[in-house]
C-alpha cells in the first residue's frame, strides 16, 4: 500500500466517522425532544388521574366543581405545567397532543360525559347490549358526539370497573347491562 492510498483511506475513515458523529448527535437531539414531549404528556395524564381519583366519589356531575368559563381545564393545566417546566428547562412550547386537547376542550365543557350517556342508553333495555349497538344508538341520538368504537369500549370497561354496569360474555361477544340501583 502506498502512502497516497493510505492517506486516501484515512481521509475516507475520518469523513465517515465525522458523518456518523453528526448523525448520532442529530438523533440524540431528536430523542431529547421526544423525551420532553413524553414528559409533558406524562404530567398531563398524571393530572387527569389525580382529578379522576379526587372526584371518583361524585356520582352526580352537577356536584363537580365548575371550571372557569374563559379558560378550559386543559389550557390551565398546560399553563401550570409550562410554568413548572420553564423553571427546570426550556422545552418545546406546544405539541400536537396538547394542541389537539386544547381544541377538543373548547366548546364542550357542558356536554354530558360519555359514560353518563352510555348508562342512560343501557337503562332503556333489560337485555344486554353490544358496545357496537350502543355506539350506533349514541351516534343516532347525539350526532354532535362521535366517539370511536375503542373509546366506547374503554368507557364501558371503565364503568364495569366502577361497578356501574355489568359485563356479560356470550360466546365471543361481550355485552353490557346497567347495574340495578336498589339504594337510590
């Protein structure tokens, strides 16, 4: 091997290593930004869980505290989280998830909860109902609401976990009925 070919080989290795190092740093930056977004989402979800636990005992939605009309709860939580995280570091200001949550919170603060609507629908029947049937009826009676089938199933399972409705399995189908309230 000549000294010229060795120099050429060395310069290729140096160029490749520099390129790999640059790519590595770019990927590290992307991951750091993604971690920041995930931490913000984690804080929002933790806030939601805390609120849910705090108001779990309230069966009547009218007993829940009213939120300020000009500031949705999501915007308030985001503002508080942004203030707290600004003290730690300067993360990205807005994410698609929080932007979507803010947009979804506007104008919907006085709609009944999906769980309440589903319980109302179940109360009209004595026999068990499929989640799909409940969703179809919900879309028919409340055209302004458009939950996905998965959201309806998740809400029904949440109500099962709280003991407000009962799950019935018939072959491969899962059906739901309202739990009778004797003490109300």
